[in-house]
């Protein structure tokens, strides 16, 4: 599984919506990828904030903003 796939599955992962197989592949990738681990944590935190807002609408473009921040991180200089 590549980072892009992992990022696309993160919402489903946090919702517990992945199949057992996808979940295992997802967790395999996360275990070896600092970027995706950091992004997952960020997304989890964002969603818990959103959850606390209950009836409030989800801030427009918030997830998209995080996603684009992550993408620019990925396209930066590699070690
Ligand atoms: Zn990754």
C-alpha cells in the first residue's frame, strides 16, 4: 500500500469501516511510515474536535486543508 492509498483510507479506518484485510495492510503501512502516522494522529485529533462540536457543521474544507498540507509535506525534500 502506498501513502496516497493510506491517506484515502484514513477516514474509513477511523470510522472502523475497513475490511479486515485493508485494515491489516493499512496498519502495516502506518507502522513503518512516520509521515502517515503523524497525519493519522492529526486527523484523529481534528475529528475528535469536530465530534465535540456535535450539531455544528463540519468546518468547510478542514479535512481538505490537512490533506493538502500532507501532500506538500510528501513532495518536499526526501531524506
Ligand atoms: Zn505513508
